[in-house]
């Protein structure tokens, strides 16, 4: 079955379509994709992963067409970054 593996670091985004066995897990697909060789800084014991934007465990069984995502660590504390608020009047300029 075909699935996709997606990862983005600060410099580039990678989207790989790969063929995996029917009973493949999320971790097996990530390893098979070769993305860990391309980005050796990815440590699956520390990174969160998901399928279509929802957190998932490495042993989750995949379905055809799933998009596996490897998430980066947060580099800014959301509590300390000011929220950018758009005023409705900004669109009228």
C-alpha cells in the first residue's frame, strides 16, 4: 500500500511517497522511507509523530494513503510570544 512521510526542518521540507506492506506500522514506514538517514537529528524516541495532523504512536498500523508526519520540537514558548491580532479594518487599506 502507498503512504507518505512528511518532515520539515528550518531549511527544507520533504514529502516522500513510499510503498509499505499491508500490516506496516508508522515506525516501519518512517525507517523504510530513508528519512532518518537524510535527517540524522531525528530521534524517534524524542520526537512526536502523527497521521494527518493527529498524534499517533510508533506502533500504530497504517492505512492506504496515510500521511505520516514527524514533528519538530517547539523552538519558542507560545506563552511568551505575543499573539498577532489582525484588526478587521486592516483589510480596507
